[in-house]
């Protein structure tokens, strides 16, 4: 029994890491632009298709396909932000959130119009798991895990050691002050949206690698992404990572110890409990 | 054609009820309920189970569904009281998913994914077209009644207190408003309205099942309220009829687009729906009927530090 | 079988009466094309199956129109999207019934959509053909206004179990399926068959939206099954097959043909991961041309069972209207069993069938999804199954039985 619990936690760690990528994207956009971007699911779908197109149609290796997934979703995100959401800045965060919902509907159906509903599988060899005694781990998932970790590390470096990164953090902390210090909010917002949308895209491709790309790839993911971001505290990048890992592990333990069909539900019960104790999530801002 | 129009008007009336619910919780109080469809489902089940299985008379079943909506709404509020708006939005989204999962998996309680078919109708279905006309009268008058009540509430001192909570909880609390109580009242009553809509829809279509209550419905109601005007009960009412009218209109618009496959036509329809809302928000950010006493030009969500404006 | 004969005698008696009653309707509806509607999921979770289904109906209508139509009138197909959602589906059905005045709606997929749409159909005398799996559908008080081409769970559950027992040679099966209106009853019937031979089986209901099912697969591995039945749809079965392969599962895998098919093999990518998996789908007699026809129409070597079933829906609808000389829903309701069963010239497509009917012959349609003989309730009374196995990355026919 102990080994099966360890195995479930290990599985949760892997699925949580993949979940963390789009969750970081979602929370980063929230941190700087101050609204929950509900188009994140469709952005993940666009990333999955961009990656699939690069990998299968163009025959690119996975690394390059990840880059296209990032770019494709990032560009879609910034275009939608500029054309649809940003003009509503004065109407408040919730109007922007509703608008992003509409953007999500449009993007998902543009994908559907172009590619139809048939799932598109990637061209990657599937490997058997490596066994350590009772435990097993998939080399592929280790790779995905590594991609996710690498992205997080890159992001951490960018946020802490580049001028733009510092500007982003400053804007997230206090936009007024950041403006006074000479940070151009529009540029910061644009870059945040590209990075946030791009991360969602990579997350979509990571998921599609294991399933297939179809117009609902992102939609299936969003409940868990939202859950992870809220659990960690909206706007907190470390929070999104921890939240995603926790959600991943709680869901796998639910399968093992409770009922597999209540995976999503138990995740939300955990959120409710955590938020009752800490209303702003694990790493969220205290006041509010 | 007439039957179709009548049917569409009945459905729009049900959406209008849902939109009134959202106006109360979101528009007036600022509580974003992304789990609206969960309360819609709970109301439908409460009335269907009691009337079909326990043999209760329909008015009693509907009254029971309102009570259950009120009760569950209250439970959800007390467990989410301390949450910020954006957190509440996502937790309520999860709530609707939990409702759907429980309805699907607890077969002993709800009948499972099979749902409950043959839910008794309010007037006999055998009346044919007259059945739909009678239902149209019932649903429309319900929507108007709820709307008038809400209008009355909105302009009462209670309604003004809700708005104060929406604009700034801290200021409202300092001014001596019982913020927690006000929120709980508004959210529970809103949940009860959604439950009423669910009960009516269940009796009208005579079928209740978990798969009916998908997030799509919540999204549509949000679109309707946003289009009509947040915070104005009349806006939500009109927005619902416009939304359903537009959803149906896109069917005919998609049919005339030449050279597309059925799936492309379906995608085109949904793109039109999304684009229409984006355009509307762009041209009339406060909806077709903006709230009369203009809110302060700042975001609805209360943010700890700074604002976007 | 006796039920059907009884039914036929009844119908023969009633036919004369209904023909008389229906006469004014025929005169009224004589002008313009005959309209039929498809209501399949084009968006939402059923979106992988619905578009192909709508295309099959259009293709059949084109062929029939090229051959002169039905009763001298052209066929017009109107395809609506049910969005895999009952609320949207009901609105779409209402439009098909009241605006387009279709004689039949075909292809409803999700059981919730079918159950919600069925009352509208029987109240407005529009015939409903469905592929939904829930047993409860034919038990609705539909009074003959719907038929279902998907075998019921009593039949499917038993057949699945018998085949699992046969190919695995063992007596332990693990049954994995998402929650659907036919999950529990399919499993119950599956279990009965395993119990009968002293075998053991266990059900695991999984969440089909998850991108990884590793812990679920661990549960299956711990059960030490010699056969795993995978009962989901294409997307989640792809995840399941990959995770089973990774876990090093060596036993047999059996599943329905709508998920174990060429698309699954292509999606999973790695040939070994699906090699040897079995798919089962309802089928006509060996050598029936219907199945081959759908393969041509959909340009797939192995078409999915829903495309096969809707092919039968449209053929039956058109022939029933011709048989009754009544291009209405009533015409289909009263004549569908006259063209689907009870002996006569065997036909497997509407073009041939319509010619035979015009020539005054009795036809008995055997379609792409089976012989299409219906009980009074609207269930199919008997069906063979087509057993396929993935061999060298292609679906290969094992047998039809």
C-alpha cells in the first residue's frame, strides 16, 4: 500500500508539473493585468495545434515545436489582448474577464473551423516506464517534467535578473509606482501577455503530447489550471507552481484512496478548505 | 414557425430568470457566481425528484426547489465569505462541476447519468400547441414578476446597501452596513431564483440530467447580462431575449455561408456569438441599458494594491 | 422474433387505415423537396463523431437525388449542431421540426440530448433515429416514434464479456469506463457473464477529461487482469492506451469500435502500444456491402460505428417514405419496419431499395451497422458483431459473429 501511495504521489508530481506551466501563464497575466484571463484554455489549444503543426506537418523536432507552440499562443494572446480586452480597461477587471471568455469562444472555434474536431496525434515515440523496485516512472514524463522545470527556471531568471523582468514585478506590485520609475506599462503588459499566453500554449502542447490536439484540449485543462492558481494565490508565480503540484497529487491520491470519478471534485474541496484558512491562497497577497 | 418562436420565447424566459439571478448577485452585489448552472441544476433536481418520485404536487415541488436553492446558496456563501471576488468566481465554477459530478455518480440519489425522464408537466403536454402557449404565459409572467420584485429591491434601501458593498466593502462596513449578512442574503436569494428557473425548465422539457447543466449555460447567461447591462434588472431581462434571439439567428446566418462543412458552419456560429459580445463590449462597455446611477469609474473587483485605471 | 411477426401482422392490418388517413397530408406536402434533419454533435465533447455523421447523410442524399429522389421529390438535408448539450439540442430540434419541417431527425448521439429531444419528436410527429447507448431511451413513452440502432447494454455487455473471456483465455477482467448513462448497466451485464464462468471482474469509473491516467492504470495493474475492457471514447482511450503501454501491461485489451479503431492507432503513434487490441462494433452479415459503402463515403478503411448507424438511419427513412408513399414523419413511423425486416429483396442502400419499392417489391434492408430489425420498443432485435484487431498498425477483421 505504501508503495502505491508513493507511486500515486510521483504520478501527481509529474502531472502537477505539466499543469504548473499554464497555471503560471494564467497567474502571471493576472499579476500584471489584474484580471483572470478565461481565454487561457483556448490559448493552450492553439499552442497544442501550433506544436502539432510544427512536429507533424513540418517535421520539426520537439524542441522547435515547443518554441512554435509558445510563439503561436503568445501572439494569439497579445493580439486578442490588444484588439478585444485592453479597450475595456476602464470598465473594470470583470468586464475584461467576460471579454476574455468571448475571446476564448472565438479562438477555440477558429481552430475548429481550420482543423475540424479530429484529434491530431504527435509524432513521438512512446517509451516503456523505467522501474525502480515497485515504482515506475516514464522517461517521457521525465522529459516533460524537465521542460516544465526549465521553463520555470528561465522565467525565474528573467523575472529576477533582467530589466524587463524587474519592470514586470514592479508593475505587478504597484503599477503607479512603476510608472513613476519610468516603466512603460503598455510594454510590460504586452510582454506579460506574450509570455503568459506562450506558457499556456506550451502547457497545451505538453498535454497534447500525451493525448492528442483537438479543439477541446485546453477546455479539459482549465478547471485544474484555475484550481492550481487559486490554491497558490492568484498573481503569485511560486504559488501557481505549488498549487499545481498539490492539485496534481491530491487528484492522484483521490483515485487511489477515494473514487476516481471524483478527482476534480476533491481538488475543489481542498481549495475550499485551504481558502477558508487562508482566503488569498497559499502565497497570495494577505489583504483583500 | 409559430411553435418554434413560442418555444424560443419560453427558453428565453428561463434565461431571463437566470439573468435576474445573476443581476442580483453580480450586478447589484458584485459577487461573481460562475456556478450559476449548479443552482439551476439543483432547482431542477429538487422539483423533479419530489414531484416525480415522491408524488408531490408541482407547486409544492417548485416551492421546495426555491427553498433548496436558498439553503445551498446560503451554504456556499458562508463557506466562501472571506474570499475575494476573483477567488469566488473560480470556487463557484468548481461548485457547479461538483454538482454535476454528484448528480452523475450518486445514482441512488439522483438516478445518475440517465437523469429523470418524464418529469410531470405544469399543464398537460397533451394540449399540444396550447401547452407551449400556456407555458409561455407562465414563464413570461414569472420572469416579469421576478424582474419587478428585483427592481423594487434594487431601489430599496437594501438595494442601495448592496451597491455600497459592491463599490467598496470596507467603506460599507465602516458606514455600518452588515456586509456579511447583505452578501449572504443577496447570494442566497439569487441562488433561489436560479433554482426556480431550473425547476421550471425541468417541468417544461420534462427531463432532468447531469449533462444538461454544463458551463456553457452559465457563459450564455453572463453574455446576456453583459450585453443587456450589468446592474440593471431590465437590461438583464432584455439581454436574455436578445441573446437567445441572436443564438437562433446565427443558425440561419450560418446556413447561407456558402461552401462550408457542417462543422465549419457550427464553428462560424460560435465565432459570431463571441465576436458579437466583443463588439458590443467595445461599442457599449456598459451594455445596452447601462445602470442609471453610474458607478464610480473604477474596477468592480476590489484589489488590495492599486488599480488598472 | 415472435414479437416482430405479431407486429407485422398488426401493421399489415393497420396499413390500409393509415394510408387513407394520411392521404390529405400527402396532397398537402407534395410541393418542394423532402427535408430530413441531422442533429449530431459538431461542437462539444461529441464533436469527434458528429461531423462525419452529418457528411454521411449528405452523401447518401446526393446519391438518391442523382437517381431521381424519393416519390419524385429531391431530398434536402439540414444539419444542426446539438453542441453535445441538451438545452442547445432541444432548441436545434425545435428549429428542425417547426421551421424546416423535417420528416425525421437522425443521429442524436448523447443520451441526454436524445431523451430531451424525443418528446418534441413524438409530439410533432417527427421520426427520431438515434445512436445513443442508454437503455432508458427506448423505454420512453414514444409510441413508435423512435428507433435506436445502438445495441442495448444487455446485449453489448454480454458480448463484450464473452469476447474478453475468449481472447484472454483467463477469467479476470478489469473494466474501465467513464461515467455515462450506460456504464453501470453495461458493466452489470458484463459481470453476469463473468460470474457465470466463475470469473472475476471489477469496475473503475474514471474521469475522461484528464490528460494522464497513470494511477488508474496502476489500479488496473494491481488487479492482475488478463483482460482490460476500455469503454471510453477516442480521446480518453488514447490516454489510457498510452499509459497501459508505459506501465508494461501485457494482457489483452478489448473495447468498442468507436474508440478502438484506426484513428486511435494513429493518435497513439507508437505501433506496439495498440498492437493486438480488439475493437467490437455492431455489424451486418459478412459480405454485406453497407459497411464497405460507409468506408468509401467516409474515406476510412474502418469507419466508426456511429457513421455506419446514421447511414442506416437515412436509408431507412428514405425507403420508408417511398414504401408508404407518404413523405411525412407518420410515413416513416408506419413503414420503417416494412422496409427494415420481414423478408423480401435484400438491399443495402437506398438507391437500390427505392428502385425495388417503385417496382412493387418488398424489401428487407440490411445496413452498415446490422440487419436493422427492430422490436416494438424500437431496439434492434438481433445484431452481429464485427471483431477487429490491430495488426501491424492496421485494423484487421477477425470475424463477424
